[in-house]
């Protein structure tokens, strides 16, 4: 039995290292004002991304919607990191749509250069987020749009903190963990979801947007490492190569000049229908980001009008804030005639069975099967 365990753990370690060596070519897209806090936060975020994913992991595009002076940014930093920029009034996804079209016209399409385009609000703090884990799970999910979950004052939660070695996901207040056997199966998340599910049903009928229901929905689930959902918010989504042309070209009336509200209420189901991909969106629970919530974009009549217009034109794709399944990624062993034990250094329960039990260790998206 000992030799079996050694083989299982060696195989798990090998697959984990292979996954960790993957490097994303990433475009970080920020809409920015010219305030000191924005400049500081963007620079801190970029430094953390490069430390986590590699010095050559990524490019930066800045959309200056208020002030475009480079004094605070620094000419040297700007030249070294920023591959493109816009200046003018507007909102993130209108800027992104224009930048995408410009790159396409210049025969430098984002699809040919980047694995992911990350559209980040300037009040998102990712310096406490385990980015290696987040991107690994984003790939595992096979989703076309992937969002982090949110913690921080902006969502009445706590600030992410990874501890001394930066390997642990942010946690909110300690909660009793469900039994591993229950967690090991894909199932809809039921803990604390009654409120947003009820709100989601109402949203599907009326086309209204409930920020409180969205905030609850996008808090990290203690039951999942990631979830496939019918909703990812505009705040910090990762868009894959497949998603880019569908969102920016095919969803013709989803992005308005005066607001991008409504887009996130339809893009998951719209993508699923357009590319025949049922798991089109996912939220990563194991690697949340800190939403500082500076409240820079105040809700206006234009926001509400854009939301209503998208609803009327794309009503059949409207999100109900639904969790489609709950995925646990960390290694697990499933056998019959179980005797529970917990291996040192693992917070998941590992199970040991009788001599002829079949063992399966799920590592990432792969499964190793052995028989004792």
C-alpha cells in the first residue's frame, strides 16, 4: 500500500509542476484616470503579475478617460510596459471594443498574440491573489470568460491575504467546511445562494440589475474551487481568444457608447449559443481579488437605459445569476469501504479503502487511476 501512495503522490507532483510551468501571454487592459491612487495601484498590480507569471508574461493597454499626462506614470515605466493607449471619455468595454478593432485592422489581432485579455477596473487590487492558481483554474475550467470572485470592503468582505509564502487563497470569516464526500461531486452550490437565486429569477423577468445580488453571487464559495455560472461581472473578467470576436463583433448591440451595462447580463448565454459551448463562463473561488470599490462610475440614466436596451434585444440570453456546477480541484481519493484519514499538509480529506479498492487522484484536469 505504501508503494501505491508513493506512486500516486509522485504522479500528482509531476502533473502539478507541469501545470505550474505554463506561461500565459496576457494583455492587461485598464481604464484609468490620472489620480495618484490609480497610478500607484496599477503599478503595484503589474509588479505582482510579473512576479507571479514572469517578467515577459504580459502587455499593458491603458484607456485614459480622465487626464492623460505621463508625469505620474513616468515616461520610462510607460515605454517599458504600455503597448497601446486611448484618451477620451468612455467606458471600459467601449474602449476595449475600439482597441480590438484597431488591432484587427493593423493585422495584429489580440487572438494571435494573447491567451487572455484581462479587463480590470482600476480599483481592483490583485497583489494578494494567487495568480498562478487563478490562471491554472481558468484553463482547467475550459470557460470562455472567467471571473475572479471578490473580497474586500467593496463587497463587505475581508482583504485577500496569502500568508507568508503567498500560496493560500484569501478567506473570509472561518466557516465550517462541508464533508469532503459531498464536495467531491459536481453539484449546484446551495450554501447562501437563496437570496441571489431568487433575485436572479426576478432579473430574468424584468431586466433590472441588482448590484447587491451580484455582490453576494460573486463572493468566494467555501464549497468550490471554481464554479461554472451564467454570469461574470464586467469588473475584472478574463476573455479568451474564442470570446473576443463574439463579444466585440457578433454581439452587435451589447456595448453602448454611454455605458457597458447589460453586456455582462447576456454574454455568458450568448457565447454558449454562438459557439455551442455550454460551460462558457466560470468564477474562480480559490483565488479571489480585493475590490476596493472606489465608486468612480456612478449609476446614471445612461447606465439604466443601456441595460434596458440590451435586455429588450437579448432577453433570451439574460442571466439568472445561476451556478451550474461546483468544481473541487484539489487531490481526492475515492474508494469503497472508506476509512478516513488526513494527510499532513492537505486540508482535504484523503480516503483509504480495502486492499482491492480502486484509487483515483484528480490532479488538475487529469485523473490517475490505480488499483491496490
